[in-house]
């Protein structure tokens, strides 16, 4: 999560909402890819930290299936990102702060554990939640 927080700080530095993500290889320690929000920098509404990290991890593996991989992200994924995680076959989602306004991994919706879908990753929530939430609070307070 500390690596994801470093990525989130890069997003804030660039004027974007401070969300960072890291994809870990099946061994649980090797970092395959990193990402942070780049919506403002690229003018791309899909440039969320999770989507960018998943794309980069797939490129690193040469395979769209991220079976065995873990995505670590500072903020609970939204519906778009949760859908991407299901589609990429990520085995585990670890997130920091809950998102009661747009969260789709248990807060507002629970896309990743919907029994109607063909893949349901394990979810670990609340890792360094206060630090992750504090970074977001500080960013929006300063704006």
C-alpha cells in the first residue's frame, strides 16, 4: 500500500485526484505495474489508477489474464474499475479508503462479488485506510 500511496502523491502533484495503484505478480512481492490517476494530464476519463495499472501489468505479462495477481489501490474502486478487475481476472483486490459515494467493491455497490459474474476476486479492505483517506481529504480541502 505504501507504493500505491507514493503513486497517489504523484497524481496530486499533477493536479489529479490522489489515487494510486500497484499490481503485484502471483508471488505477492514482485511489482508488475504501477499507476496513478491521469485523467487531468491526459484528458482521458478512463485514466483511473486501477485501469492504468491493469493495462501496464497485462503488457508486462504479455497476457490480458492477470490470474494470481493482486491489485493494491488507495481508494475503493468505482464501477468502471471494478468491472475492469473482474474482466482482467485479478485474484485479489486490496484497498485503503472506502468510497461511500462511488465505491463498487462493497460500499455503494459490490460489483466484484456479484454471483452473476464469472469471476469474483478476494477483497481486503481498510489497509492504511486513514492515511489513504487523509491524502484525499487534504487534496480536496486545498482545492
